[in-house]
């Protein structure tokens, strides 16, 4: 029997926009000072996992989070726009309060996770799901039996995780929200095309010395 494929979905470290409570979307906001420290701690933790391939969203905050691991283990970061956050259109760069006041229809559809609503100037959760799952399927097929790290964003990781859990399908209209903290890690194991094991959700043990956050679930 071939070895299982391991998948690590890692949210980027805290960005300047996160620190200000703003929607990041496709914006180019960099990591904050805390985010840089989180990325370094994450690299040290994942270096022990024998990662074979590193992929990242092509947005700055994700690339900056992936780079310390790439240096640590000598593996190139391969970037893809498919792993970008949901394009939030007119909400990009706004705080939650500003979004609610200026664009209430888009805001409430987003926070209520209306899967089909296309944000003005942006995209729907369904469109996000289509692009990230297509890219994931291609990568897993190419790297079967290996260990794959993907650095992405909270919405993208939430919907990838729902997909892997079988919790979203053609007729889904609304979904729960799965929280992934900055530099939290979701771990999966593939033992066959339809045999997916959840090893951990939002694992932040490696960040406890930085943030005091010790979240760990679904082991």
C-alpha cells in the first residue's frame, strides 16, 4: 500500500489589515510584526514534518508566511492565485462597521455565509470554492504519497475544509464558519480518493509562546 498523502492548510500570519480589523480580500497588505513572529514559529514547527512541497496564495501576506519554511527546509514556494482569499470587492479594506454601514446587503450575505451571493465587484463563496478545490485536486494528484503545505487565507481554508469534510455540496445555501487563527494549521491525511482523515483543525500549539493561544482540535 502506498504511503498516505498529508495535507497541511496554513493560514497566513497576522497582517496589518487583520490588526486593524479590516477585510483583506485580494489586497496586498503585509504581515504585521506579530505576523512575522508567527510565521517564523510556524516554520520551525513544520520543518519537523518532512514537508515535500510548499504552495501559497500569491498575495503578499501568504507568501511572507510561507517563505520562512521554504528557507528552513530548502523547498521552493510555488504561488497560485487560486489560493487567494475570496474577492470581497467593495468591502476590501473596510472594517466590519464600515462594511455594514456602506454595503449592508453585501456585508450581511458575507457574514451569514450565503454561498451564492456575489459581492459587488467581487465573487461568491461558490466561486471561491470552485477555484480552490480545482487547484487542490490537481496538487494532490501530482504529489500523491507526499507531504504538502498550502499557505492561504481564512475564508479559502474554511471552504476547503468544508469540502474535505463533505459538508458542502451542490444544494448548500449557507454554511457554518470554521475558524482558523493566524498561522493555525488544519491537517488532513488522504488514504484514497474518497478516504480523507481529519488529523487536526486550527492547531496553534506552536504559537503558545507568542500569543498564549493553545487551540487544538480534532486530533
